C-alpha cells in the first residue's frame, strides 16, 4: 500500500470528509460539505485546497518544508508523501483546510479553483535543492 493510499484511507474515515471524484478529473478526491479538500494524484502526491488565506498565513512555514510545493497564485499546495512524517504533516494541513473552509468566506478563494495537478513538477527529495 502506498503512502498516499494509507493517508487517503485514514482521511476518508474522518466524519467531515467524503470520497468524491476530483474536479480536475485525475486521481481520487476528498471533499467536505463546502469544498473539495484533497486530490490524490499518485502514490506519493496530494494536492490540498488550503485556501489563499491559509497559504498566506503559513507561507513561511510551508516554504521551509521539503515535502510541500507552492504554486504562485494557487489556492492549493502540493504535498509529496515519502514517509510517515509527511503523512502527519498532511493530516495537520487537512485539519487546517477544513477549518479554513468552515470559517468566514474567503472571497479571493473559490471551491472551483483548479488544483496544481497540471501546474507543478514535484522533484524527489534527493533532487530538490539542486544537488
């Protein structure tokens, strides 16, 4: 079982999430009552709809993580799942995403904002940083 499949199985058991076809049409998805939350695009890559407000709020922390890729202007973050620590990070960020979508509306952010599936190339950790 891949890291992403283990994470998807865990998250699908959360009461606020249901499995659904991702809006981008690729992979498997999870959504809340209000928005798409996650798209599992491969055995190791997940796009998470964190919202523009949350990305801005945690941007410096997100940029420090080698597991996370940000795409300028996107309301989604891409997470590379290579180990249990990355899954723990995903679980924390899904909690933040659920909170963000339950809170007051973010008018710069829509539930139909496209994920990063076609906008980002995720490098393996050993290639990240140019070395």
